[in-house]
C-alpha cells in the first residue's frame, strides 16, 4: 500500500482520526461539564474495531499509529474504569483488539529500530511498556513491558543529545517526545518501576533547550523543522502553537518551574501529574545560549528572540536549512520559517518547504545546501559545521559557519555573523561565502510576515558598500500542516561573495 499515492491523497488524513486523540476532548468535556460521554467513547472504539479487521487496511500499516491509538484507548479505559457502560463483554472486545494491535507492533518493531529511530520508535516502545505494565493478564505482557522499557530508555538517551537537542531537528517532533517522556516517567513512578537516571537528565536538558527557544508572551517556538501537526495528548484549551501545556507537564514531573505566568496551560499538568506537591526549582532562560551538539544559537533581549541553527548531520537530515535565522518581537514572528505544508505534495513544493529556498539563509543560484533525491532523502550531508554566541559592549552576536553545496564543488563555506544591538530593534547580518563557483550568484533569502514593511526596513550592501536592490519573489508560508498561503519573499542577489544586511524597526 503506497503511503504517498497521488490518487489517494495524503495518508495522514486517514490516520489522523484513527489516532483517537479526539477522545481527550470528550473526556475533558465529561469532566468539566459532568456530562457522561462513556457511551460515545466506547461506541467509537468498537466501531473502529468492527471496521478495521486485523492486519487489513491503512490503519494497520504504521506501528506508531497503532501504538498511539492504544495509548489513547488506555487513557479512556482508565478514566471510565468504573463506568456502567464498560461491561465485561465490551472490555473483553477492546482488550482483544489491544492485544492484536500490540502483537503487530512487537512483531514489526525491528523495522523501526533500523529505519525509524525517531519519535516513531519511542511511541511504539512506550505503547509496549504501557500495555505490558497495566495489563499484566495479557499473554506476553511481562515480555512487552521489559522490551518496551528497555527500548524507550535506550532511545531517549540516544535520540536526545546531552545539550537537550533532538535528532529530528524539529520543534514539533521534540514536543511529541516531551509528551512521551512525561507519560513514561509518570507511569513508571506510579508503578514503582522508575526509568533510568539518564532519561531524567535528557528530559531536563530538553526543557532547558525548548524553554530557551520559546517566546514568553504566547508560548510559541520557531516553526522550525518538520511539523506534521502532531499533538498526541491534547489536554488543555491552548492552541496548537502554544507549547506551554506540554512543557509545563514535564517540568512538574521533574520538579521544575519554567517561570510561566498563571494561565490555563496548567490543565495538562493536573491531568498527568495530579498537582503533585514538589519543591520546584526555577528554570529561567539565559540572555545568550548555544547548544553546540544540535547547532542552535539563541539571543533573548527585551521581548525579542533571535534564533539561528547551523549544525552537522550524523543521522538522516530532514531539511537543507543551515544558518536559517528566525526573529521574533513580542510574540510576533517577523522573519519566519516557511513551515512544512504536506508530506504528500508535488516535488516542487516538497523541495521548497524542506529545501533552502523556504528558509532565511543563503542559496547559490537555485541550488540547495544539500542535494535532494527522494521525498525525505538528501545526499551530500553537511558534516562540518560550528557556531558560537557572545556579547561585547552593547551588542550580542552569533557567528556560525558550515561547509555545504558539495554537489557544486569542494570547499564551499557559508559564514554568517548576526549582531543584535542590546535593547534595540536593530540587527546586522553578514554573509560571506567562500569558493563560490565562477559565475554563480549568491542569493540571500528572507521570509517576512505580512506587516513587515509597515514596521521594519531591510537593506543590503555588497563587499564594496554598494546597495543591492531588493528582488521580490513569490513564496509560501504554512503555519499548520495541510494549510499554506502565498507570501512575499525578499531576495538580495549578488555575483560577489559577501552580503551585509541591516534590519531596523521604525
């Protein structure tokens, strides 16, 4: 069965409802308004069982989707465990389906261990651990529990680096892992089966990294990396873009205070941690931070967030976007990442959103930093990259460089220096590209928000101080998966090797 059939469309839209994430809306409605939703919940679960025979159809194709579905069913079973709707016959039917589905997961988990060592494998491992722990009466439950726990612990330690960055280089996928770790840590503690210390240290490091990249006023993070709209356990009223509910829940599990103001983002914490009484250690982001393993560099200054990523790849890269620069002012993303849009799009659109053109960085001609092959495959990986952040006088600065464009020639290096004046809406961006092939232009790309021209000016000069005229091109912006809107892209193009750009607020 083809995941990406042009005729059938995007399989994610088939999978999405079968994840049963909507159960949390029903359960939360039940709790807050005291209107029993058990009949609706179990009717929908049994309807799925009756219409999705074992190992038949798209909903049996992906082990992560199966594991996620079982996690959500398990939450519902726990909430309605004393409901008169949940009679023995109904419970047996659901448990038999859970067993069949987890048997599928454990029978195919070797594939994920080899080919999908990312949030897919973590979800599958947590599913095995949860079912094995909470349903010990099922055949092979102890084996599933031990296997799931071992894989989950191992993969958390391997997929999350010591500096808290995540190997998928995606803010939204990192949030998925945040939720999985919250579930896993809390479940293991409640059942006297504590996860290893390294899981706790990686969880804490993840929170430090994400909190450093987070905008205070609305809880958002740069729309950086693949964003397929995943939010597995929606247990609050906050919008999809607000990361505070999920981060606060994990922080509460770890006994940390993320220095958030009071708000309704704490509901997820109450559901998953029960308002645990712990002495909380405050975790405040620094003014300037570098996360060298992941290649992220951040400046936080008087309501602004300046975010740059420049990193190397030891595992499969997802986007060709090194030296991408994101700028936020009081919760507004004035220079932004184009987003993701769709995984099952035409090749031109796929290349735009995952390629260099969809980011605020440098292209050489029409070439990406790495060479695109198939849908999710890049060749000529960037393996040499570094960066640092610092301050001097009344300025903060980021310096980063990488060697790329290897499909064009050897020794092509893009160096970027970003200077932010302290307390001012003033940035200077200097780009220098070494060993550009003769006759090839360098193109500095910017993706401003809709009202940028009303509030900011952006001008560029070359190495001789000559002004480079703006070229306005048409681009795309995708705030949410499956949605896109046409937008303006500003380009500064030169046959030289240097571009100096000044961005100033009016």
